C-alpha cells in the first residue's frame, strides 16, 4: 500500500543538506606563490564588481588570503585587474 | 643573491623600434648597475583594465634579475618615473617560492590549473614541508 516512513527516507540522498567541506586550495595543492601577473587565476577571488572576496567565501587560510590580496592589488596597479568593475564575469 | 622582478608598461603609440629600444635601455641600465638578467618576458600588447594617461592598451614587459646588493634600485626606479615612455612600473622582490614558480613557468611545468587533480603544481618538493608539520 502506501510506502512506510523508512522507505521514503532513503529514496533521496540523505546527505542532501550537508555543506561541502571548504578548504584552502593553496594549502591543499601546495601552491606557495601567487603570481600577480596571472589575471585569469586571480579572477576566481574577485566578484563581478572587482572586489576581493572575503575569506569565509573563498575558504582560504589567512596566510594565503593575505598573499592573494596583495597579488590582486599589484595586478590592479598594473591595470591587469580593475579597481572598480562591472559585469566582470 | 637577491632576486627581483620588474614589470613595466610601455606606451603603445610608440613605433615598434622605439618600444624595443625602451626595453633595451632598461636592460642596459640594469646591466650597468651590476645586475644579472635572468629572464626578459615580453607579454606584448594588452588591454588595460582602466585607462592610464588616456591610453587603453599597453605593451607589457617583465624582467627578472638578480644582484648582490640593490642600493641602486632607488635611482633605477627614479629613472623609470622620469622616463616618459613608461606608463607604469612595479618592482617586486621575489622570495624563493617566487623564483621557483618563475623557473617552473619558463620550463613549462605549470599548465592550466585543474582543482580536481591531486598532483601539486610544484611537484614533490613540497611534500616534505607538509610531512614536517606532523613530525
């Protein structure tokens, strides 16, 4: 007849509400140097307005967040990234 | 030995010869000051993210050099400021990781980044650094 409660529970993925583990991609892959000339790579860490994304969004550790921020600021000085942008992505 | 990297943008309205001569002039200045040029990278004509001096594109050069002492860097940068053909410049001191990164990049060991792969970009040398943390 009607499916029991236990059956229904496992028809969909029981893990569906769980958050994905956030990790620092620099720590995980052993990247020690962030090149300020690589604008494509740095685009991952800025939003559509060109602002640097906070650590709680990117998942970076403090050390690499700071290095990434200085790399973005250097790229902005060299006009590889804008200070203020619109629809960057 | 200290490693430095200077990136500068040359005015795009200049003719090809003038651009080359500007880059040559900078390199000669570095050599005269006693620096050893490691690499000269011409990133070419690129669109600027915002206009500088009313120009919207520029020719990027990146020169990596090393020297014993860099007391002359102040004067070198002053000359770059006074050079009318340069739009912007940036001098950066490279730490050992930066030097290694540049070296790997020149030898083609750094490809397109893929976050899903488990191989690290810098090969196995950084594995010992991770292991030491556990010890």
